[in-house]
């Protein structure tokens, strides 16, 4: 019932308790109980005597049919959740029951969204894209080398399809817009069988963020509606999911190698000097691209260092 109530309030206009009750087929008291649940989701809702209830901002709820309408690749299952701790965690908890299936989960809100290096991914209700895709890949986990970079390319391709310019990629798998972080990718895998592994591809993409949301972000950020205010959230989700499915097919057929040059052309640090830092190490050099395994090629005083993706921070020293 809560999703139905949100659909009625999504326009941001006032709706009386009687109107909401009639639409939902319940009493005003039952409507009030559902409205109280909005507080748990951190959805601002106000009431004015004689007018009724309204959301602080109009929202576009995720719609499975609209998203499915954007797909040109097969998908076995889609779950659209009001809230969850993490879409990656949600899919991993069910992975063993969906071997061989392509299964996507999207959420209106995450309470424990995760990024790389243990960072929190800010995930307010109804504003951005929080999506995870579970797929089964042949071979060992080691055979997935380079896949995360192809996923980043898939996100970039989706943005270009949506008419977004100035998209750049940052090793190992971040997506930037006009020099600021727009999307993050988190891949998690398990060796479910000797000859197959299951991979959850998690993507968080900023569509719209308030000033209060942005206070929790520790780096320069971008949101799509700063550039294209009229973008449909469902269209963004659908186009993005379609490109992720494309990336799965592409990687299974040819791996990452055919996309080495494509990556370099869009790498925001290509031919620039960067510093790579981890808990125990620091390297500095000029980015020379990536190899077929998706490893970073760094020109240092000693020659070319091959850097494997891990818990690293990459920053320009220009």
C-alpha cells in the first residue's frame, strides 16, 4: 500500500485524506498510518489543514514496465524495491537460487549503499539510480580481469545515448562528468561452481541531489539534472540497464582487449601525471593507458609499472 500511496503523492500536489483513502480503498486512519511510514524513508511530507498532504518535492518512482521497454537484451527477473540496505547485498543473498539467470534489482533508497574502499554511497529516496545486476559468467573469477572497466564504458555509452556530453572515465571504474564524479561501480563475485562464477554489478548514478544530501559526499560530484533537468529517471535506468546487459555479452565474447583504445580516449588522466596511494604504498607517474587485463600502465622513473586494481586512490598531481 505504501508504494500506491507514494504514486498518488508523487506529483507534489496536495491530496486530502479522504481522496487518498478512496483511491486506496482504506480509511483515513489507515492512510495516516501509511503516511507515518514516510518518516522512516526520510521522505519529507507536509500537511495543511483544509488542503491535505503533499510531498516536499515531486518524485518519479521507478516503473518496471517503463524500464523493460528500454531493453533490447534478455533479462530474466527485475525487482524494484522501496528500500534496501544495498542492492548488491540484496542480490547476493539470493544468488544461489538464480544460477545462470540475469537478475536486476533497483531501489528507491539504500540505507547502506557502498562504494569502493569501504565508502558510503549517498542514496536518498527517489532521486538517483541504485542498480545491481546479477549474472553468471563462465570460468574462474580471475577470468573477469578488465570486466569492471567495460562496465564503466557501458555507463559512459548509456550517458552518451541520453545526450550527455563531457563524460570521462577514471581508472579503475569511475565515471566523471565535467571533471566531477557522477557514477560509481562496485563489482562483487563468488565462485559458485568450478566452471562458473556469479557476479553482481552494482552501479550508483547521481541524477538529482539536494544540498543536504551533498554534504555527506567527500569529493566533487555531479548530477545529471544539473545538465539535463528534464531527464526521465526511468529512461535513465532503462538505458543504463540495457548497456550493462550489452557489456556482459561483449565481455563474454571478446573480453576487454578490443576496448583498450576506447578507454584511453575517455580516460580523464590519460598522459597526465598522477599519484596512486594505498595504505602501505605511494606511486607517482604518467598514465599511459591500460592493458588487456584492465591494469593501469604507469610511466615512472624506473619504466612502465603495471598497477593492479585494488584499494587505491588515484589523484592528479598537475
